[in-house]
């Protein structure tokens, strides 16, 4: 079977944490054998790519993003052999697998750092960024403002400060050192040779530091990324690099380069604006940000998402927008962390099925490859009182039985406590229950994904907004060659009427894509539609 | 609410309102040939929406009386200052509608359309602005709307930063009459700008006044007096200096307008005001904006001379309107060659007797109003002669004294006022 090298452009990605997805050995921690046993579920959902959160040995002070060994599997998750078997089983089901590549920093427990801090003369010393004072790179913003006061931390062992953009236990690697670049490439090679289909590359803007700059998005950082991409292209085909760069679209655009850096990058500013548009009942924020997004090379793709394992980040919004988002979506201060909101999709939308459907409909029709965060397809809840972002990383709810079907361990032993409240608890929100009914959220999501995958117009087509006078209605055309889809969404909680100027499409017959109902032919007059609260239409436009 | 009347909201306007949906803040601007002044006003409203109401659903509604100078196009074409757009990010879609109003020509019809649209769109707060104003800033809109949005007031009257010797038609006639009759001290009862709540505008729309001729020229005072008489929560908001391209002209048309309006309002609200005694101030919400304007240059002596010479020709007209005591007092003033003075007590008596005469219709009403003009000019001339160069505090004290005199003499009005239904 030939593999489309641009497969990621059509992918629907399912993001999960091995630790909390399925536990096969009853130790309370998810593992690769457990995940392998649930691959049919993932395939049946209709997604075609898995993104695994960090699965490496780690002291787990940042949920695995503090990596202590890049070329091994955390023992709690199984062995390398378990991983190989999982990968083979995933590929057998047509599922690609991408893993985390944390480039910017290691754990302070990584052997490299242990050696580096032994003495100032150690050969590893220059693998990290050191200084005698903590005033270098003054003014560089602190990312984890809730926990860190400086980007420098004093190392009492070697009596110098070390640089870290994230937690103080995560020292930044020194990418000015060619040996570090080479070693990171060897790490990538290791996993590529095992068969992984790509990497979600963590925290890419911060690789290089320069005095007098923000130490973000520097040209030298792009040089590092081009180096890694060049190496990838030289030896591997059909693999993909996905950038996590929480920046404005015009900044992120640079990470695609001339199609010589990343294949994909997340569109961070789009995400909060989808939520904002919904609450404001006004398409403006969403249209503004999409129109502000520059074109990207033909072989590249945006990654779009509603929620993920982190907080709903509000870094890429204005102060007015941030205040609005906090007030509307995080009135409980416990829901706020860093510069964002630690909540899952369903609780953010107050469990409102119509709004959950609309937001997923938006996600699936925006330009880019959508990412679904595990559990959101069944409307899982969260626990904002668990600390850090653990509240959105609770065990997958498979059924209403013992530990939600996640593990046979004693409940007290679970890696994370289950969601058990009456609204979102596993007794009421779980896969087995939702599999039984065609009208469940899970069944609806499966249909949505199927319809999305019925055409490439959503994944590869252009987008053209319509501007009906009714601002509560978002309408746009997706076009790929001769194929066109008209999307009309009512962002409001009340029924809306809208008149669309579709004269340019006169003669086309709109066919509603979920029920395949034929709507009146488009003519020269304004095309009148009425939409129920938070309802949306996808029309395939046919010329019959 | 008569929104279903086809003549009130055109199909085009209804279609535009369907797109707007519900709003939180509606700003209405009636216009008629205001091309020279409308764009700064639209820009100020637009900036106010961005700066002060970034989260609210807003609508600027321009009701035009058939301008021939492209005023509606100017409304549509006005763009916000680029620096404001940069500094203050707009969360929502901005809506701006310009629509012709139908029915009787005049401000009443325009205001009725504004309030009807506000009712239809369920606006939580409304501000109405005068398109004549040249000193309007975004802060005006904030000042008129915020007391409604955040403090639940139903009616917000403006306070202009004007010199106490300015606006004599208000300070000598309308303000003290409203104070004495309605029992509330309102600085600007005649203001064209005001803010109001959904509750108050709903009440206004229910009143059977909109099809009358009076509503077309006396709606400003009616709005104020209706808020006071209706028991609505009223306050005042400082706006700053007010200048308009069409300044108040204390001539016959304006006097006619006010005497007719005052009578009309008093007739509408008789049951409320005849029982009131004394007065209380309306609360002031918000900090002062801008500095007090300069004292206007006015020739009081000339106005007094004019009064003295005109009075002789008016005596036949005046005798059915004012009582003998009043007429005698007026004659005495006119007879004085050195420094004639029109005292407060005589002015109060004169005004009350004119109101009663007008109310009773002792002669053609326009003749009654016309007769008041020279007397008003005499009173104003006297006041300016006495206080024209006095410091503002002294003028304020004199105006307060006049207000108290109107209160004390209120029985002159109530004792002779016959409820409308009993005439």
C-alpha cells in the first residue's frame, strides 16, 4: 500500500496519555498493553492518528515532560517491546502514531544534567546554559508565573545559575552546542527506526538564548529546526514534525519555513477565539483570527484543537479578551492556572450537548487537522482541585464499573483519581453506555468524523468567509478544486434567521451532509436559512 | 408597544434589526440635515463602545427625518480613530443602522422610533444624543449609560459644565418650574441628551402622547417630567461643556415651545405634582468632566429697555392672562427709568399666571406664549444687569433663591389649576 507523504494534512488526531488510558496489569497506571487493547475503540471512532503524551522515564514533576531518558519507556508503562507491539497493532489498524519530543529541556534527573552539574569542567557542562549571575537575558518573560519567579536557578553543586524557561527542575539544553543537536537527532532516529510516524515537538520557540531579545522565535532557533528537518528528510519519508509554538499566527508561520522546518504547527490563537465567539454569540473573534492567519506552504498544515492536556491557554489574546474569558469560563478561581483555564471541553460548555456539538462541528470544519483530546468524545469532566493540570488528565471512563474499566487496581492506587461526581462521573459518562445509543455524544462524534472524512475539502480546501448581517451566524465556504462545502453555524443560544448572499453560487444545490437532505436550489435572491439554537449546517454544493 | 404598526418600523429596518438581535446598549441619534456635525458624533459613539462597553452588544441607531444633505451616508461612512482601534480591541461586531422615521415630522417621531427599536432589541440601556452638539465625547455616552447598566437607574439627565449665567431659558423658567411643580431639582430638564433603562422606555412607549403635535417639539421636557412623575429612579450625570451649532435662541419660537410644553407636561402629570411640596436634589453619578465654560456676553440693559418699551403695547393682551397685582408690578418696573429691576417674586407670579392662562386657554395659546416673550426678556435683562458680572457662586445663590421662591409660591399654581378632565 502506498502511503501519501502528506497524510497528516487529512489526519484526525486523537491525543491521549498512556498513563490514564488503560491499565492492563492492575497497578493503577495505564500502560502500552492496555492501550493496545483499546485500539479498536480508537479506530472505530474514526480518527487515524494517535498522539501520545510523554512515555519516557521521568521523575514526573511535570507529568512526564521532565524527561530523564529519551530512549526508553517508563517502566510503569511497559517495555520497549510493549511499545513495538503497540506500534505494530496501531499501524495494522491504519493508525499513525506520533510521540512527544521535548527538545527544549530535560529533567534535572537526566544523566546529561547530572554530569553537567558535577563540575564546570565536565564535558557535558556546555550541554546546558549556565551563568555566574542571574541577570543575563533580563526581561525574558516567565512562562509558569504561578510557580517560578525567575528563569535562572542557582545550582549549589557547581555554584552557577542554570537557565530554564519552564520549571526550575527542567534545565534548558544549550542548542548553540552542536553536540546537543547531534544527540537530539540520534534520539529522533531511535524512535523513527522503531516506526513512529512523527513527533509533536514541545516548546519550540525557546531553544536559543540571545542577550537583548525575548529569547523566543530567534533565527538561530530556526536554524536548529532546519537542521533536524534536513536530517529527517535525508533518511525518512512520510514522517511528520508538529510544532508546539504558542505564538501569533504570523510568528508561527516562520516555523513552517519554506516547507523546510515543521510539517504542522498548532494554531493556538484560534482555540480561545472559538470559545470566545460562542460566548459572545458573535463570529468576529473567530473570523478576525482566521483572516489574520497567513498562508502556509502547500505541504504544510495547521493543527487545530479545542482542548488538550494543558490549560486553555490565554497567552495569545488581548487583555480585554483574557478578562472576558476568565469571567465567562473560569469564574471559580480554582479553574485558573498560569495564563489559562484548566478545564475540559464539556465542563467549559456546562455540559450543554448543543454547544459541544457546535464546537466540535467548528473544529472539524476549520482549516487544519483537528485534534481530539481523549475523553472529550464522550463529554468527560474534570477536577480542577487536583493541582497543576492533573484535573484534565484523569483516567479514561470506559464503563460504569470498577475504576470505570480503566484498571483493576484498588481505587486508592490509581495514577489519578477518577471523576466520580454525579454530572460527569464514570457511572454516567462512559464509553460502554454511549456505545449503546445512536444519539449519544460518542455516536454523534463518530458520525461527525465520518462525514468530515467523506471529503478532503475540510482538510485541504481554502476558506472564504461570508458576511451575513446577522453577526451570530458564522458562514463560510470551503473549496477544493470543483468541490465546495458551505458551513453555516448559529453561535447563539436562540433561533436565528440569516440571509446569505450566494449569488456567486447560483444554480448549486445544497445537500445537507449529515442527513443528505436536499435544500432549495441557490438562486440570485438572498438565500434564507433558519437555524435552531447552536445549530449548524454543512452543505455539499452540487451542480446537478 | 406599537411595533406592529407598519408605518413605525420599515421592512428594511426590521431586517436590519433581525441581524442585530438583542443589544445591551443602544445609542440613538435623531438627525435632520446634520451632515456637518454627525461624523464626530458617530466616531465618539463608536469609540465609547470600544472603550467603555467592549463586552456589551451595542447598536448605534440613526433616525433621520429626511435629510437632503447626505446625513445618513455620513453616518454609515464615519470611521473610528485609528489609534483608538489599535489601543482598544473590539470584541464584538459593531452595528450601525441608519433609518428614516415615519409619521409626524419632528423629534418626537424620531425618539419614538429609537425607543421602539430599543424595546424590540431588548436594550438594557439607551442613550439619546443630539446631532447638533459639537463638544460630545465618548465619555458622554459612558456617563449616560453607566448609571443604568451598573446602578440600575431608569433615567439619567445630563449636567453640562456651563456657566450659571448661561442657559437663561432653563435657569429662569424651566428649571425652577420643574423644581417647584415636580419636587425634584434637575439641572437640565430640557436636555436633548439623556440615558434611560428598558423599564422607563417601555413606560414611555405606553403613553398616548406620540401622535400629538406637542410631542414633536416638547418631547425633551416630557421625558424628564415623565421620569420624575412616574416614580422612576432618576439621577444626573456630569457630561462637560456643551456647545451646539444651533444655540438656544430665547425668542418667540423657543418661548412658545417651552410654555406649551410645560403646560402640556403639567396637564399630563397633574395627579402627581399637585400633591408635591418642597423639593429634593437628584443624585449625581460620575465625576465632573471638563471645565466650566466662560460666562456668555449678554447685554442685560438692552433687554430691559426693550421690555419697558414693549410693555405699554401689551397691556391689553396681558390683562386676561395675569392678575391686576402682577400687571401693576410689571407697570412699576417699566416706569422706572433708573435701574429697573424685575424681582423674583413678580417673575414667579407672572410665570404661574401664564401657565394657568395657557392651561385654561383664556385666549389663543400662541398669543399667550407670544405675550410672555417681552416679559421673559425683561426678567432676563434684569437678572443679567444684577448678576451678569458676579462670580459664579453668587449667581448660583441667586438661582437657588429663585428656585425657592417658585416653591414657596407654588399654591399660586395649584390653587388655580383645574385638572384637565374637569375643565
